[in-house]
């Protein structure tokens, strides 16, 4: 089992995002092998929030194509230029979405991981119809039932996924969660995997810099890694 990022010598996270990605992918493959899952069956979403295009570019140039951003406006400022150069990239929205930004989100993102309430489902459905696009969609589940955190309560997840299809014509691909900061993440990952199975969904976005190996062992198809790829985020102005 690989060490979580916070328990490692910080010098493990080097200055080159491409080298960090290669190391993380090797660690993921080792974790997958231990769990009896095929190598390469977890996609690394490199979370580039708060990093500028110059910092992101080396990862693109090394061939990485899957990136995550948590703010629509920030992504709109950075990614259209990069997409002109790397047309096959996949951009994933991993932060909370306001309904008045649903149109911008559908225009910008290939996958929206944070469908978390009926109002957002309705706004996304309208934007998707209008733009004729078909972004991938995940439902965010608030596995820790934290009052301040976005996401559908675990008990309501199955009904919400069904309502997205029935009431809005939205096809949901999978589930996403952000476990409580101080909890052992494993039970949250296991719960998300169980819910996805109940709902018949195959995509599981779970695991961040500190716990991606555990997430891979518990069935993640996507891990979202920021600091582990790009180093500490610059202080937000
Ligand atoms: C920032 C962020 C991440 C990445 O966090 P790190 O600890 O830097 O890997 C993952 N998921 C979400 C939803 C985030 O906002």
C-alpha cells in the first residue's frame, strides 16, 4: 500500500507535473493489482484549479488529457485557448454549480461531476437541449451527510438518479463524493461504490491526493488529484 501524500516526504511531489503523474499512475497500478483490478482501469483527473496555463502545459505536452476545475469562470478564462491546441482533452467540472452558470458549464465541460439537486438537473437539461451537447454527468453524493457540503443524501441517491432520467431526460453515468476531511475515507468510498451498484452506474469519481490508492482499491474509476500533481496551490487572491 502506498503512503498517502501527507505522510510522504514532500520532496516526493516534484516540480514537474508530468513526472508526478507518471509516479501516481504507477502507484495506482500497484494498488489495482493488489485489489485484483486491471492496470490502467483508473483515470487520473489532474485538478488544475488555481494553476495557470503555464503550469498546466507540461502535463498536456507529456500527453495527459483529463483535467478537473472547480469554478466555471476560472475554467472559462483558461481552457478555451488550451483546447484549441489540444482538441482531445477532457475537462471535468468537480466544483459546485449554480443554475445560472449551467449554460456556461455545458459549453465548457465534457463531464459535470456535481449534479446535486433537482434545480441543477433542470437547468442542465435545458442547457443540454439548447446546445445539443451531451456532457457526461455524475451525481455528487454527500456520503458524510455534512450540512455545509453539497450533494444528495445517500438515502436519496437512487430516487434522484431515477428522477434525473424520468423528469429531465438526463442520463447519469456515475457518482462522485468528497468524504469529510477528518474521517477515514474508506467507508465513504465503499458506500459510494455500493450506491453506484444499486443504481446500476459504472463511473465512480472518488479519491484525492491523500487517498487515491485506497479509492482505487475500493472501485474508483476516476481519482481527482490536485496537489499530488501540481504541488501546493498558489494562495487565492
Ligand atoms: C481541489 C479538489 C480536489 C483535489 O484535491 P487535492 O487534495 O489537491 O488532490 C479533488 N476534488 C475536488 C472536488 C476538489 O475541489
